[in-house]
């Protein structure tokens, strides 16, 4: 009986969606509980427009920091989506992070803005060098990073939201030294703001009060100054 029902469900789905579904049947004695899972089609049109600005996003081990950036690169607002992965199994972590991805993308849909993420190199050697401490790095496994990124990309595609990725170089350091105190936001929110501005192709000039600690040479990339400041402080 179970095999017959499953075959009928699969055939019906192929006619409607063109792809087979995941399914399970639970025997509860007096009745059967049939669970079906279908793959939603991607949205036919993605919103790539940055005319109204973007949403910069910084992924962290217990929250997602995001900033609304307008077309001039100014910060409109910044906030965080908090969650806990402590003691959770891989399946639970997946569900939690997929849920947070839905919340984030829904915000982008409401604001009619694309999302900007860091193109993270999720190797241990790279993640260990970021501003998070070692304990936090252990908590934020590469598995969770990938799940968050995949979840955001997947949900965004279904909801018609484009996702841009930018070079992660010095985003946290720039946010800390240039925007955190000035805008009264956390280092992670400041990093998300820098990520959003980078997605708008805006450069981060060193503030006047820090220029005494570095020197810009002709033809030198502006990130070089931030590299010098990072080592100095």
C-alpha cells in the first residue's frame, strides 16, 4: 500500500512540477500520515537594482548583522537577527539557519533591495585570522557558515532578490576604526555597513585622525593603508 501511494504521489508531482518530490509515510495504526516536500521554482526575475541601495550582511556564530544602505552609501539603519546553535545537531542547525535566511531575505523583499555578502574563504586558516576570537571561531563551524550562505542564496533566488558577493578584505577592521564609535553600532553591524558600501563600489578613505599613522603612495591601492593600520593597532 505504501509503495503504491508513493508511486502515485511521485507521478502526480512529475506531471505538475516536472521533478520528483521527497516523501515519507508514517504508520500511526489507525491512519497513515503522508509528508511531501516539493522544490519551489526560482523567481523568474531577480532584483539586481541598487538604485535604492543595498542590504549589507555580516555572518556570525550567533547572529546575522545587517545594514540598510541608501544609494549614496549612507547608513539608514542597522540591526541583528539572533539565534543559538549551542548543543544543536546538524539537522537542527540547518533548520535554524534556513529560518534566519528567510527572515533576512523577507527584509530585503520589503525594502526592495539586493543583498551583499562577503565572499568568504571558509578555510580554517582564513577564518582564524578574522576579528572573532578563537572560542567564537570554534563555535561558528564551517558547516554553519556554508549553511547560512546557501540558505540566503536559495531563499533569495526564490523571492527574486539578487545576492552580490564582495571581497572580505579589512571589512571588520574598517568598520571598527571608522564607523563603530561614530554610529554607535556593534563591530559586526559596522562590518555589515562596510560590506554594503563595498557592494555599492564605494571606497573607504582613512579618517583624518588616523592618517598620521599611515601614508598613501601614488598608485597604491587604498586597502594598503588599512593593512598598515591593522598591523599598527
